[in-house]
């Protein structure tokens, strides 16, 4: 979604738990698969440079770095600081990655990057199982796991 700052999905994509962490993005996208993420990266070059609508060459697949296109990836959006999981450029919201796959026999769980830890805990409760994750509601799985968008007070 580009340019429509009143669109409810756009507002959801850019919103964070704390207003200080929210920025107005030029564009927001919600990939639903690994293939979608690849397409987003591939076509950011076209969007951000207003090039002709042709497929970018292999050298253009490194567009985010080579064009210095500002972007951010948002999981739960539980950050105070602008620029950690928010951007004035392209907001990539992982909201559609909501799958939880529990394998009780192997004692494993696969969780999507768009989930929050409280959603994961609720899904594991019927199995009388838990995982180590965020301790307050709204903490994103991907952000905490990868150490992005947050900080630790020692």
C-alpha cells in the first residue's frame, strides 16, 4: 500500500506499541511467503527508482543496499525507538506469517515471524508446553529472537 495513509491495513502495518516508535512510511507491504519476500526485494528497485517496469538484472537484486532505500521489517512492533522496526521508506510487515506448528512427539514448535509471544504461549497451553520468549504482551517473535528493534537494560 503506497500513499494511502488512511488505509486501515497501512495504519496497522506502521503502528507500534509506543507512538515514539511509529513513523509514516512511504509504502507498506505484507509478504505471505518466502517467495513474496523475494518479490518485494526484487521490485523495490522499480518502486524506489521509478524505473521502467522491467525485471531488474541480477545486479539489481542487491537494491536495498545499493540504492540506500530505507526499509524496516516489523514483527510485533513493540519498540520505543523510531528506525528500529519503522521507517520513512518501505515498511515490510510480517503480519501474515502467523502459522504455529506443534509437534508433540518431537517436542518442537515452529512459529511464524508475524506472531507475538503471547499468541505463541496461548497456542502451546493446550499441550502443557512453553518456550522461552518475551514476557509482556505484544512482543514480536522475530524482533526478540533476532535482537532487532529492541534493547536490554542490564
